[in-house]
């Protein structure tokens, strides 16, 4: 537990169906096993959780609040608008990969633009539904590519952005609201918790605030 957050390494037993052969015939069998999920709760009620099959945010809240008698509801970011994706793009030091759709169909932000690049982008959009650009294993930056910076990123929808921080850490954001990042395994548990807290807090403050959320009463 930190000064303004609660970090939980939650473990739940889940069952997985497997097919086995017994006496010459197939038989479906449920095999139980433990599955872990990292969960972060801020003092203002904002939370983030690791996406794990069979383990849900509601499971953690039921565990944490089982001794308390009060009603609560959960709201999740189920999608991010273009403004949020643009904020993540502009706030990224180096962009390794991105996926864009609705190419050339959006107004730029800001409205300062290169008309030639705009026309090229719109023309490209007439022949392609989406585009994936990647620097591969190089240390190049897609934000330095004029067609991406002044064309695709300004006039298109952004459905996925993969970036690298100055410290070399990978960050990936999808317009579904899913955010992927790693934590240094060499750090102890308290340091990992603080690292998760700092990363998630920064993204919520700079990207997610103002995005749409869906209520979930599960």
C-alpha cells in the first residue's frame, strides 16, 4: 500500500476445459489452476487491472469489500476517442509502430497543415482502409516521418500506438482502452508497485481523462 494507492497481487482459482482420451474416446475435463492478476486502486476510486482470462475487476472488489455492506458500481473505459489517442501520440518521445484507419477522413489538430501532404493522405485513404507503420527493430521514430507526422497522424483515426520512453520502456495504447506496459522484474515488490502506480497515474491524467466510460454493475 502506498500513500495514495492500494496495489494487490490477486490470485483466483479458475477452471479450464481440456479434452483427454480415455479408453479410446474423447472426454472433456475441467482442470482447476491458479491465475494471478495485478490490481491497482487509487484513493479517488480510479482503478486499473491486468487483463487475465477468467479473472475480473469485480472479483477483486468482491474480495476487498466482502466485510463491508454498501452498494457500489464499476465503470470501465471501453473505448478511447481520437483526441485521447492523439494526446498519447503527441506525448510519446518515440513512436515505434502505429495503426491508422479512416485515413484522410478527420480534421487535423492543430489546424496548421501542409496541403500537399493532406491531399496525398486523402488520396491514399481512397485506396486503403487502414495502414500499419513500423520501424521494426531500428531506433527510428515514426514521428520524424513527414507522411506520418503531417499526414496520417493528423487526418486519420489512430487505433493503436506503440511507443518507447527515454528509458527504453515500451508503451502500447489501443483505442479499445487497453494499455500495455512492462515492469522491471529485478525490482522488489514495493518498487514494482510504485512503478505501476506512476505509469498508470500518468496515462490516466494525460490520456484517459475525458474519455468515455461504461457502467458495469457486475
